[in-house]
C-alpha cells in the first residue's frame, strides 16, 4: 500500500512539473449565451417585445414605444 501511495505521489509531482500555467487567448468577440431564446427565431416581428433586449443589438428599430405606450420615432 505504501508503494502505491509513493508511486501516485511521484506521478502527480512529476506531472505538475511539466504542466505550465494555461493562458487565455485574447479575442475581439464576445459570445453571450442565453438560457431562453424566446421564440427561437431571429425575426424581431415574430419575437415580440420579449426579445428586444438582445435583438436591439442586431437590428435598428425604426419605431419605438414611450413608457406611456405611445409610438415614438426614437426606436
């Protein structure tokens, strides 16, 4: 049993010596994962208001709505 423990310790120590620290590569893109993709389509008309928080990053809205429910040109 002692031999097995010594051998395991030796293997672990040896493997730690040869393994260097991992570094992340610099990327210019940001990937975001969502737990729900609502209607599972990339059409803002079909998706409705639920998907606006991530669709607004891909599409320009020509007509928006003010907090009191009136149409607005601000998108």
